[in-house]
């Protein structure tokens, strides 16, 4: 993860006409990271002072399970009777840990 000061530096270095590859070398990161940081907004003064970025939208793959499906599975598991303690613990841990529920949905 690139710290806030490095992000600020990456935003300011191109103002002098420095190529992105040179910025990546100078900041000891790769070219793709420099491109990604430049696509993000420049860190604001409160972020720099706290040395921490404000919460940003989640990057990466979206969760497979819709929140409504998660709640439906929780309800079904709560109503299910005869589940052993180990199976119940495993199922609730998977739900609470936001794991993929593909196999649990089919068995409930």
C-alpha cells in the first residue's frame, strides 16, 4: 500500500514534466501503481496531516452474494433444526465472514 506522502509526491512530480516511468522509479513503486494513484484524487491536507487516506470506494471484485440473499440465508439457517453445532458454527462463520454462499444455499 502506498502511503499518503508518497501519493502526494506522485501527484506533484508530473507537474515538472517527469515521465510516469521515472516517477515510479523515484518513488520505488511500479508504473501501474503510479497510473492508479494519478487517476485517484490528490490527497487533501487533513489526509496528509493524519497520514491516512479517507475511506474510498472498495476496489476489486464485487461480492457474489447480494445483501438480500445473505439475510435470506441467515433466516433459513436460524429456522433450521437438527443442525449439529459444528455445521452451524461453520455456516454462520461463512456468512459473517462474507464468504461465498453458493454451496450453503443449495444445502439449506
